[in-house]
């Protein structure tokens, strides 16, 4: 069965510092991978997606992610974090028709 | 283009009651998925409908049911509510391809007292 692991429950970074959020997946076939962001009490907003092709994908709000098949990873990065990036981030793998399996999420706190 | 609309945004119900939540997908989207989000269990898949047919189902008891109408709007129903059903219920819509990206609504916050 497919699964997604986000090893870091909570990460704190200073504003302007770089960010990397980790995601490891388990899936039998070529995965379709996503990163979403959720602000408190809100739905999920899609940051970026990987279907195939270039393993470095660019998303909205200056985020990027790199797919590494050998490591079963799809880590999210941002070179310079802004205070408005504080939120919860979810990695997901599409596991079937209309069904996504999500990691437990990583809460990002940004220090001024 | 309007996004995914979920109604109501907030709901308080008593144990034993039933509740119906509504989701209007993005125009042209034929797939609607439902998820339950709780602090303890995270985001869990409930079920997915495509062209009025349930295509996929998660591991939830039969008290949780859904349906989709010909205009792609979807409802989910929870009967005999339990305290543990308190959660944020999220709806996502997509075009319907097996591995397409999903767009989420803001959710319905259900509190069972």
C-alpha cells in the first residue's frame, strides 16, 4: 500500500533563511506527487506537483521540490522564507482515482 | 472561475444526530473526493465520486455515505454522530483523470457535542 512520511512534525526557521521540508513516499509504480499548504482553519492549496519529466519542479510562492527516485523522496525547498509562509505543509501521493494519501504534515514556524 | 465551495462552513450537532455536508466542485470538474481531517489521524480519504458513481472508498464505517448529482455537486452524510466524528471535512474536485491534481474547498468544521 502507498504511504507518505514527513519526518519533521515541526520546523522553525528565521525569516530570510532557507527551508527544506522532507517527504518520503512508498508507492509501487511511478508516483504522482504533490505538496499542499494549509493555513489554520482553511483548505489545502496546491503548491506544486510532479507527474514526470524534469525532477526539479517549480511551484507557486517561490517553492520548488526535487523528485529523487533512488531515495523515494520529494523534498520541498524555498531559498528565503517569508513570515507569511508560516503554515502546515502536506506531501501527498495520488494512489488511485480521486484518492490521495497524505503525510502527517509539517508545521512551519517563522521567527522574525 | 469559482473555486470549490463547501457549505456550511461550521456546524454543531449532538451525538446521535445525522448531518449532511455539501460540496460544489469547480465548473467542469466531474470528480469529487471527501477527506476527514483530525489532529490525531491527519487527513484521511473517505470516498470519491465521478459521474455520480462511487469509484473509490476509504476505511470508514457505513455511517459515512455520499452521493453525487448530475451537476457534479456532492453531498456526504454522517448518521448517528459520535464525538469522534468532530473534524474538518474537506472536499476536493478534479477533472477526473486517474491521477489528476485536486483542488480543495475551505472545509466544513463539524463539532459533535
